[in-house]
C-alpha cells in the first residue's frame, strides 16, 4: 500500500531583494521538507513565489509555525494551505498552447473562456510582454499547458481553436507535449 504524500502550498509576495529564495528554501530544508514544485518570478518590483512543499504532517506543521517569523524577516506576505496529492481520475492528454499577438486587453480572458467552455483545464500558464524587433511594438506572449480529455476529438478542437484565434488576430499553436 502506497502512503499518500502530504503537502503544504506556500505563497509569498513582497518587495524584491536578493536572498528571498535562499531564505525560503533554507526554512523548508531546515524543517526536514522538500520543495517538490515551484514558480518564482519578479513582477514589477515585487517578488512572487508559490511552492509545493512535501513532508510528514509534523514537519509541515513546523514550517507552518515558522512562517510568521519568515514573513517578518523577508518583509513579505506569506500564506499557506495544506493539500494532498492531485486526483488522477480523468484521462487527460497534456497539450501546449502558445499564443503571440500585439498586446491588448482581454487576450488571457478570451483564451481562458475558450477552454472553460469546453471543460478543458488550464494547468499552467505564463504570460509576458516584449518589444517587437524593428518596430518596437508591444507584443504579448502566452504559454500554457492544458489537459484535454482523451475522448475529445483533437483535430476538431485544434481547428476550432485556430479559427477562434484567427478571428481575434492571435498567432497560435496547439500541440501535444512530448516526453
């Protein structure tokens, strides 16, 4: 019988400065836990992190008790929530979605609406802006991972998605994640 893992999701937000990742990871390590998954980035002048920390229930409790002091030391807002392993009931196919367009409001909402209407879960998403070569036009890029139900007709979905994106003047790709 496999023992179910226990997790703590930790979210931290605050003014960016050197040493944040070091302090957070040190706290996790010192309490006998492991960072199993994480996303960390600088947004504007703020540092944002979300971590999935794995450990025994008592070591996770020690981290929970240490978070107020870590929050004070780093000058950040830190919240946490216990969670379990992800349910794997549905048979989903992992697909990557990449979209590039001139930047304008509503791109993320349009894409999210397309997938939500079809009961397709967005599992990971990152967005960024950059200046186009030669013109300097502000461009917007979206990369996401979606879980497509295995009983869905992929060719039909891809055609619908491409038509939808063409109608919004979005350059898009929908392809299976390999490996």
